[in-house]
C-alpha cells in the first residue's frame, strides 16, 4: 500500500493532503512508546524516521514499517551526542526533506534512594532525558521556522507531576522536560510551531517490564488495581494522543501537559 493510500483511510481530504507529506522524527523509536508512535505515524502516511541508540532494533522497526507499505528509515544515534544528533537530522533531511515533527521518547529510568544516587547516575539521566531533548529540538527547529509550521511532543513522565520518591534524578530530569516544553511553546508560538508534552504513567513497555524484574515496580495485576481505568496503558494509548497533538487540528494547542495515565494523575 502506498503512503498516500494509507493516509487516505478514514481521513478528510484536508488532513490527507498534509499528513502524507510530513516528515516525523521519533527518538527512542526502537522500543515501547517510541515504537508505537512510529507505527502510528507510518500507518497515517507520515514519512517516519526511527532514531535510537540501539541501531539494530531501530533498523528492524523501520524495516517492518516499510514492509507494511510505509516510508521509513532508521538511524543509530545516542541523543546525548550532539554531533551525532545533528548528523542524523541532516541525513533524515537529505532522504526525506525538512523535518516537520519531532517526538522525543528516548529516555532512561533510574531507581535509588536519594542519598545513594551517584553523580554519574545523576548526570547520565539528566543527559539522556533533558539534554538529549535539548539537542534534538535545536537540531530540528530551524526546519520548522523555515516552514512556518512544526510540531514537537516531548515524552515526560507522571513522576514529574507526582514527585516520585526513590527516583529523584529521573523525576527532576522529567520535571525539567515539562518546564522546557512550556518555555519552548511560548518562544515558538508566533512561528507556527507547537510544543506539548505527554507525561505517561503505567504503560506496559520493555522499560516498565525491566523495572518490574528488578523489583522497582509492582507486577501488572497490582499496578492495574491502582489505576482508575483498571488496566495498564499500551504504547498505542500514547501514540493516539501524540498523533492528535501533531495534527493540523491541534494548531491551537501548545505548552500543554496532556496526561495519558488511565486517570492516575488528575
Ligand atoms: N513506560 C512507562 O510507563 C513510562 C512512564 C513514564 C514515562 N515514560 C517515558 O516514556 C519514554 C519511553 O519509555 P518506554 O517505556 O517506551 O521505554 P523503552 O526502554 O521501551 O524505550 C526507550 C527507548 O529509548 C532508547 N534510548 C535510551 N537511551 C537513549 C539514548 N541515549 N539515545 C537514543 N535512544 C535512547 C532505548 O534504546 C529504547 O529503545 C521514556 O522517556 C520514559 O521515561 C515511560
């Protein structure tokens, strides 16, 4: 199925014309939430770039998207490596054209009592979650300014809303992502660029499963009991919100924190 045909499904002529031409970059696109967002963009006709530190997994995701008829590519990149980020964006631009959409899902979680967080752990978590978002946004905003249109969605965390204990470094990094999102939104609102954040909670992904294996999160059944809607979320729940925030129709929404959490944080 061609990109255009995919984009045709159930969409208005106006959104079909625009979505099919858009170039979307997703960091952390090889796994979990980022992967679901890539699948959603690809299924709706966006040209999708899967960026991830795990190049092999990113290649596999892009290959699967292409096998399903989408236009997709993959690049191995560590979002903390500024030069590599700018080079990856240059390559996306060379293959697909200017970047319209950025979603920053690459992230690292950490658990430790506050007094046991090492400076190394602190720096790595802040580097990946916050500074990585900074590098990626700086690398793509010039394209969006030139086009007078852009969409950025950062993936933060409900821990920034709740103040989660035992993960102060992670919580602080995600709180900074929320604040950065709001400041970027105000700075670029006059330029046609919207910037919003989705703080997920309780999404069943490889990251949350690893955290369960190490005893840092309860099992799914226990978690589901604590979530008002009575189930864990899926990557697709985040992808649906992300697709909307990146649409034409969401042009009047910027600087917002759209919780996708089954009612856990209201
Ligand atoms: N799963 C949840 O319930 C949940 C809750 C709150 C926030 N989040 C956030 O959602 C985002 C996605 O999480 P997930 O659950 O899908 O995790 P995941 O581990 O399944 O996916 C994260 C991806 O990011 C990639 N990545 C890690 N460090 C990177 C780096 N330096 N450069 C490039 N890529 C890197 C990983 O290789 C992986 O593919 C993260 O930012 C996470 O903090 C998730």
